[in-house]
């Protein structure tokens, strides 16, 4: 044991002897070197009695020293979901594949999604097939050029990638129609928010997860506008209750607070003898079944619910089932966001026959490509 320690000290002294006028400090069993003329990388192995040090300088043919640049490492789950050209899966799907033992790195099965991989040195396989990686230039261009589509969701389909019960899903229909696919690669598209199965109208899908998350956050107060057909008496009290905000209490689980929403009655579409009414509701949050729960609490039945706008994105005349690629709008430059009411008095005031105030108009959305 003593001989091995002496040999280890001699090797350490031979490595550090060319370095003059430098300081070395041991901290928690690992060697820290500062102000070295030659960069040195210290590897701290699990055994506390051994430290392996290698120099990162190499001598070229002309006698000059060249530094080897360290290879960037990427998490395995991120590599499969964002840096692959022949896979179109989300990060959660990648994590399920890794944890299920279907992914190998350099021939070894990896079960940790957080395992760090050097893409240029390691061969990654999924189900025995090699994962083709994007080049750095292609990955940078795809990150800077995120895409977005306006989709007219059909009534009776789910906003999901897959349904175990066999019900129709919007995402499967879009993938079959070619949304997010080009000649070079398949892009993974993700929906911005959700609509329940019986709600139709505007849905946004994008290739940028960060943009989707920012659009969903209620702190940005993006306006969501719906056309609703309700069955039942629509009284003055009910409209005021919606504009003030409602708290619906649940048995034993507290209550859910729904923020004030703007209501406008479409009188030109309503008949005197009809018990159905068309109204337009605008809100700044997207809680689960928000409009249906509020109207049901007031004794009204929703017979049809159509979302017509989300922020500056508008449904306009896009036919049902069609997906249209449009330019991505910066969140900070969108106009239809912020508080719905200027002051508290407007919450209790029903809009009377007064000239409408002109709202700032957003730039019209241009169609790039449409899919049926």
C-alpha cells in the first residue's frame, strides 16, 4: 500500500513539475488548479485515494500547442425530442421510451432520461434503429424559425396525440394531413391550450414549446373570445353575474373562482319566441370547461360553443377541419391582451345602445399554407 502511494505521488509530481508559479488547492478531495499556463482537467474518481489528471493541450506538427474544445453534452430525452431528424416525439414520449429500456447509447441500455450524451461521439438507437441527428446549423435555424398553424377544430374530436378508447383526435388528423412535415424532417407539433371534446373553433398548434407555454400563462392576459348559443332565460342578473365573476363551491373541496368575463348579446340573431340566445364571451384565463361551468351554474345550457379568437389570432373564414400556417406573432407585440374592463364600474354595467368604441386593430394574419 505504501509503495502504491509513493508511485502515485511521483506521477502527480511529474505532471505538475512543468507548471511554475501556480497555486494548487485541494477542496473536498478534488484538485482545483488556478492561473495555470497549461489548462488541466482534474477527474475525481469514486475512490478517494486516486485522482487522474490529464492535460488538454496537444502539440501540432509545427510545434504550436492547440487546445481541444470540449464536446457539448445533451440530455438523452432532449436529444431524442429536439435534435433528431427521423423522430417526431415529445419529451414525455422520449422519457417513456428511455425508462422502458428501448433506447441504447453505444450499445448499452439507458433508463435515465437525464443521462448526458455527446451527440458526435455516441451512437443512439431507439428500438434498434439509429437516431439521425440534426447538424448544428440545421438545429439553430429550426429553433429561430418556429412555426404556427391556426386549426378549425371539429366538434367531437379530442385535442390529443392518441386516445386509448379509439375516439378521433385532432393531432392524429393533422399529422395524417401533413402538418409539420417537410422533405427534410418531421417536426413535432404541440397544441397551445385545450378545448373540450364538444367545443369547436380556433386551435393553435406550434413547433415551439416555449411559445406555447407563454401563450397559455394567465399572467399575460391574452383575450379568448367565444360565440356561445345558450338555452334558457338570459336575464339581466345573469349577465351581471358573469361580468362580476363567479365562485362555484364544490362539496368538501372548496370552490373555484372564475374571473370577470365580458358578455355581449347578439340581439340581431335572437328571435322573440326563441328560447335560444347567441352571446359573445371574452375571458383572459383558460380554466377547464370554464364557460360551460359558469353558464350551467346560472341555469343555462350550452348547446354550441365556438372559439373565434385567441390573442391576435382569429378564426375568420377558415373552413371547419382546415389548418392554415400563419406568421408567428410576438407575444409582446400582440394587441388583444390585458384587462377586459377599464374600471370596476364597467363590470356591473350592461352594454346599452351606445356607439362602439374603436379597439386597436391588430395586423391581419396572412395565410402561408393550408391543409385539409
